[in-house]
């Protein structure tokens, strides 16, 4: 696995990762109604959001498998493909993002599902 900067061409795959992570991984912590409300993607809005963010993408065998974004010093998104969950990818993305912000405090409003990963990395 390697981590690189977000590219505009990543958007369709990152949207798929997001939707799968919400529907498959987060579904153990949230109700079906919450998942249905959360699992919405407006690609135009996401494209703008990612353009306004620092975004990093975890890649395995040339395929994105996870991503993290920050707006200012606030971590906005962290999602990992369900088939790559619990393999250290989320933690590696958090660590890589922290390198982008030396000596600054990052904040996050983590989901129930992501809290253990963030807690393990000092949040």
C-alpha cells in the first residue's frame, strides 16, 4: 500500500468506497434509516468539497482502497473499502495526514464506526 495525494480522476472510485463503507461497514453501528440518509452522493458537491480539502488516497495494486480529507485543521472524511477494513489503512491515512500538519492540532467529529481508529491514534 502507498498513500498519495487525491487526484480529480479518483472521484468516482472514492464515491464508491464511501457508499460501500457506509452501507456495509457502518451499518453495524447505525439504523437502516440513518444509513439511507447518510449514503447520498452528489458528485458535483463532492468534487468541490475535495477541491477545497487536503485529500490523501491509500492505493493497493493501483486501486484506491481508502481516503482521508481535511478542511483547514478539521478531518472531514475517512473511509476505507469494506474488503480492506481493519488492515491498518485508516490508521495509515490518519498518520499521513498528521504529517501534513506538523505542530498543529487536528480535530475530528468521528462516526461511531471510526472512533476506535481515531482513538488509537491519539484523538
